């Protein structure tokens, strides 16, 4: 049975759902007003839900190796930065800053891994930088630089994810459920650190009349987006080539940016739309299939 079509549909569905992640997250913030503690709560729910499976398969985790597990955990921490960026910045800007990964992945491949880089990956770098410059210019009306806290969190999340995804690609060999447990466990640690930093070390205090609503949103987000959808995503990506995954996952950026344009009063004009197109084009170009010589270390002669 060919699972590729189902896996492709799953990646698009998960990407589109994560493009709408900001909606329940901001609903939770509107109810509880707990800022960065919201992400800690939802990731903790997901980690607890996945913990029994991880315990049963702990031998698989031991065999996975520290580099792979550390990379997956860093991926979780990168999503924490992204989640908090959506609270403190403009949704479309944060999402597109996260999808600046073609720039970071190209630089990592060239200067960290020492791979020879295809001309189209350099083209993706130029498209990505040009696109995000337009997005930031449209958002701030000033210099095309991040200036909100959410902007910086979105930028940092994309950089951290590029590093994590490189490590995951090179080292991670675990199954979807235990992989997502490590991912969510890393997210819990990252969320706690960020909450202590952004919350000035103060624990949140809820009014009694919002306990039930807050718990409902926390459980919904933690189980659906973090536990179920991310596990589905990991399983689907293991069936597909990375290039295909990269292109299909652009559905998240598209759905997220367009939903923010339609459902919020945040700025989204022609300039930002043009920037979005360039960022999405960068992601599509960067996801073109790699040739063998692209992974040849610079100390060797490329095979032609």
C-alpha cells in the first residue's frame, strides 16, 4: 500500500492546523491573561499525555543517542519561542519570521556542515531576506528590522528550529510517539525558562471564575495541537522526502498569514503580501531536491 498520498495530506492538514494555532492561543490569553505561562501549561499537558507511551518505549529512547534526543528537545524549545511570539507580535509577521528558515538552513549547511550549496539555495536566501524585509517594513513603517518582542521571538524560533531540524535529520531515529514526547519535554523546559524570564519570576494568579475556561483551552491546545497533531506530523514526515515535506508545510505559513489578515486588525497590505510571496517562494526553492554534490564537504572535490 502506498502511504505517500496519505502522508502528504497529513502534512498539509497539520500545517494548516498549526497556521490557525494562534486562534485558540489568543482565546486562552483573553480568558486567563497569563502570557508566557500559557505555553508552559499546554506543553505540560502534552508531555504528561505522552509520558506513558514514552515510558513503555524507554529502551528505544536510550538507543536513540544523545545528539538526536537533544535535537528533538531543541525543536520543542523553538516552538515555545514561536508560540510566545504569537502572543507578543503580529501573527503574520511572527509566522513569516519563523519561515525564514531557508536563510538559516543555507548558512548552517555552508558554514557549519561544510556542504557545497546549490545556486538555488543561495537564491532562496536572497528571496527570504528580501521578503522578510518587506514584511518588517510593512509592519513597522520604519526600518525593515524586528522591533517588537514578538518579532524577536519569531526570528529566534526560526533560527533554533533550523539548528534543531538539522540535528534531527542527521541523528534522530525514534518513532513518532516517543519522538513527540521528547519534543514536548524540551518544550516544557524551554517554556518554563521563558516564562520565568518574561514573567519576571512571578507565578500567574487566576480569578476563580476563569478556572474552568482556562483549563478547557489548555487541555484542548495541549492535546490537539501538541500531542496529537505533532505526533501525526512526525509519523507522516518519516514517510516522505524532506523536500516534499518542506513544500507541503508551507501551508502553515499561508493559512496563518491569510487568517491573520482576515481575522485581526493587524496591518496586512500589498507590501506585506509581496513579502509573504517572497518568503513562501524562498521556502519552495529551498525545498528543491538536493543533488549529491550539495552534500560534499568543502575539503573534497565535488562529484560531477
